[in-house]
C-alpha cells in the first residue's frame, strides 16, 4: 500500500498548543492525521547545525524536519520566497526585493530538502509537494532518481505570464516544477495562467485540455479548491459562542452589530484598504452604531513590507478612533496577535458582517470559515473580495473590489441593513457551496488524480 509523503516549508508538528495561522497547515493537518504518512519540511528553527532530519511520530504521522541556518532562512524564506515569489504570485510586483544570492540560496535549500528527503523515501510513496517555497523540489527529486508519482500543489494564485515574468529566475523554476506528474491549483484562472506561462516562456507545449508536455513528458494540470471541515467548524462556532471569550465580547458590544476581520498581517490581505472603507462607513453612520474587530496575526516580520504594513495599519486604526471615537466608544478594535482558532470561530458567529477583502488571495479559508460559523436562523453577511479564490465558489456573498473604498463601504452598509430574509437566502447558497466538501476530500481528490486506481488501497 503506498504511503502519502507531504513536503511543505511549514510543518505543523503537534505540540499541544495553538496551531500555526495559515491556510496550508489547516488544510492538510486533518488529512494527514486521518490517513497517516510522512510529513517533511522545515522545523521552524534557525540554527547553525544543518544536521539530518529529526523525526517525531504522532498518531500514524512521521514529522521529519530540518533546521535552516540563518543565511538559508534569510535567502530562501525571507528573501526569495517571501520577498520575490509571494509578491509576484499575488500580482504586487512593487513589493518585490530581489537579490541574486537569495535565488541561489532558494535553489540550494530546495536541493537540501531533496538530499534529506530521498533517504526516507520508499519506492511506491506518493509524494505531494506544497507551495511556492518548493518550486525547485520536483526537479531536484527527479535528478536524484526519484521516479514515483509526484504531485505539486500551489496554495496561492498564479498570475498571467507577463506578471509572472517579473520574478528573476522564474523560467527555470517553472521548468523544475514541471518535473512533477500533476500540478494542482486553487482556481481555473490560476491553472490557465500557469499553463500559458509554461508554454509562453518555459518551453512547454499544450497537448490537450489540462495537459502540457515538456521534453516529451506529459504533465497534468488540475483545479482543486482548498476546503474546510464546514460542519465541524459550525459545531465549534456554536459551542464557542457560549464560551467566556465570546460572552465577554458580546457583552462589550452593548447590542451593537460586530464587523469582523481575521487575517495574517500580510500586504495581500488589503488591510489599509479595508480600514479606509471602515472609515467611510463610520463617517456616514450614527456614532456608537457599530464595532469593528480586526484580528491581524503578525507574520514574516523579517520582510520589510510586513513591518511597514504594521506601522501603516496602527496609524490608520489610531486615526479612525481619534477622529470618530467617543469617551465611551471606539469604532475599531485592532489586535495584532493570533487568536485561538476555536475562539475565533465563536467571534465569527457573533459577527453581523465578515469582512474578507484581500487584494489577491489563492483561496482564503477565513471566508469559508465565516460562512460555516453562522447561525442558519440569523446569519451574518460575508463581504468578500472578488480577487480571493473563494469568490469563485461563494458568489452569493457581497462581492467587492478592494481598490474601491467607496464600493466596499457601500457593501458593508448594505450588509448592516440587509433584511433577515435576504441574509438567510445568501447564506444558504454559500453554505451549499462548502457544506459537502472537506480538507480530506480535497486531498484525496488530488491524490486520486495523482495516481488513479491506487486510492482504494489507501488506509481508511
Ligand atoms: P493564509 O493561508 O494566507 O494565511 P487563509 O485565510 O487561507 O490565509 O488561512 C488562514 C487560516 O489561519 C485560517 O484557518 C484562519 O482562521 C487562520 N488565521 C488567520 N489569521 C488568524 C489570526 N489572526 N488568528 C487566528 N487564526 C488566524
Ligand atoms: O497558504 C499560504 C501560506 O503561504 C502557506 O504556505 C504558509 O504556511 C502560510 O501561508 C503562512 O505563512 P508562513 O508559513 O510564511 O508563516
């Protein structure tokens, strides 16, 4: 029976504390815990050791991790992955900071992943590589003689060829990732953009719908939108709404409607634009008539753009509260720290409006979580950026353009004023889009596509 081997930069080794805020870990953890296998990646530690992987076994999953050196962390993670690829993939080229040595280190760390992973592999493993940190890994594995089924999934968007071309080094990385057998994307747009890039400047040829060839080898390209365990999240939200943190929050609102944002503190999440929309909403409505809670978990603080963003939103939040606040009320509460995911589920259920307005996002699981958290009898309204992958599935949310502050403010006001009947109708359609799906179903669909016929032999 073949084993699942997941490779990702971030490995959520269970430590009994709150998990990592991030879509990848949330999407994969349940699948791996249920199915077992090997999960390989970075330990999260920066040391000068560089030794062999440490392996922890928990409930059928082996977590094998290596440390990064200071120079590797700076070049591979902070530099090229998050300073070049992340902004390029999210169509924010002005945030790119390229240094030639970072690209070299990125490639070197991908090779080190391969060197440390290969001795742990069995012949019939199904290898599943994740995300933009590891674009060079499929090529590095093939070079080391790994012939078995290898898949790659991109959790983030892929832009049109012209926008992809701005990242120095991208051409050969596209060729490396094309050494996989199956490439998965969040949306059809991402898949089509990648195919056009592979054909346009990486030497691939389109041979059929969803298939390209490189050097005579076919590579399949598929669409697999990431999902959440909606019924479980709904149950957590319902239970948490009665727990202490939600009760304290509810009491502090004094009957005012709650607007809620929950994000990593990331330039792609559209936080300054969101606060500008909030400023306009507060300006046009009565004092004390609403409260917004924005939870923004600090992320990638070694990247300059993230540090500047923190200053920018701290200033914008202060400006809104000093301009519109009253002695007994402030319109905005900004928390720059992660919160327990279950607690957040309870907050989502309390919120009359879920404000999810990224400039660009691969999927955005928060949008799906907000829908799952609602009380079906009295649901809140999701205000969702049309540039989040989730918008392709949640078309009954109020879709907005995050670059249009006035349009967002109008949508938030419409959400606040919406009749219960319309709220229920919109929510039912969004719920129908996510209720039957699960992270495990998402993962199994990818793995089934990777090696058809083998799936029935996977452990249940
Ligand atoms: P990304 O992968 O870019 O971080 P997603 O919305 O796809 O964005 O996934 C983020 C996951 O992390 C969700 O499960 C969300 O609930 C969680 N999360 C994000 N921000 C926070 C936060 N500030 N506190 C707690 N959990 C968070
Ligand atoms: O889902 C996108 C993603 O970049 C994941 O790959 C990552 O684990 C998560 O966001 C959080 O970011 P980071 O691992 O850099 O803290």
